[in-house]
C-alpha cells in the first residue's frame, strides 16, 4: 500500500451545456479497492470512462504514475492494457469463442504469440471458473458467465488497475453472486480495483475506500466504516437510508 498509481486532478466533463463532472480529485494507491457509489446520473460511469480514456475530459488531469494520460502523445491502447475495464454489458465479441475473446487483446495489443496468449487465457478462465466453456460463443452462456469471461479477458492483459463499471447491473439477481465472488477473490489477492456499483454490501464489506458521488461531484469519501457507519453529509445519509430500507 502507499504506492500511488492514479491521480485525478480537477477533472471536469461537459456534454454540450450539461456538466456531468465538476472538479473531481482523488487518488488510487496500489492495492486499493475503491467503490464509487451514488444515484444514477451522478457521474460515476462517466468518471470511469474518462479514466479509461473512452471519454475525453473537458478539463483537468489524469496522472498514471505521474504522467498525464489525458494529454497529447498517449497511446490509449497501451494505457488501457495497464488500466483495464470491465463493462456492465460485457462487450464480448459475439463471433469469437470464450477462449478467443481472452486471447485477441493479448495478440493484437501485447503482441504475444498464440501459444503464450492461450496459456494466459486458460489460466484466467480457470481462475473465474469458465475453463469448461472455452469453445462456447457468448450467445451460448449466461449473463453471469459472460461477465466472468469479461473479467478473465481483462485480467489476461495483466493490468495494474481494473475498472468495473456496474459489473452486475445487467445480470439477473441469481447471477450477481457469482460475479461478486470473483471480484472479492481479486480484492483478497491485492488487485487494485475501482468499482462503480449499486451493490452496497460489496462496497461496505470488500472496499478499502468508498466514494459517494452526487450531481457530478464527490460529496463524501472515506473508509467503509466512516461512510456507512458515520456519514457526515445529509445527502449521503439520505442515499444510504434508501438501501437500508430496501
């Protein structure tokens, strides 16, 4: 702990006249598991998409090991191989098998040969419990299985940080647990993770740090015990009370 990997400084994002993010500041240290919580529309997913360079920040900096990746001269594919992302809609290639989905990025971006890519893909598919399905196409497996493949695909790129954008929100309730179990195991192993989630139990029990966003700003942040046990802002109390009463 303590080695800073990412630092977001004064990040803002505007779509037309709509300011989605305003003056966001936070840091990600090695081994952190940061859960970003908040109501829909509070800017959580846009923040993650900016960090992954899928959206271009309107202003501010995103420093990866001190280098501003939001500036010019950055190779987004190389950066994304180090700061990977798992999407809520899986984003698997439907014309490829499970195994091919986990190999293609390694071959195209990391320039691995097929044998090395296959070995790595198999290791991670085994890890998430999807090795028996390597020849299946995405349409032949469940949503929870697709998301586990997506996690294996991201891990096969050997990232330093994994970003999760509401990884369970597109899943049926009975499939949520299998994905959260994989994520919990990664957290236990020390994977640095930034998770946008509506799963409050995960945020409370697995995170090292919780960020509560409201209307495009970071409203409150701290340890899970601080944010869940003793929230300081009325907006945070109101938001959390809805989940306690749910």
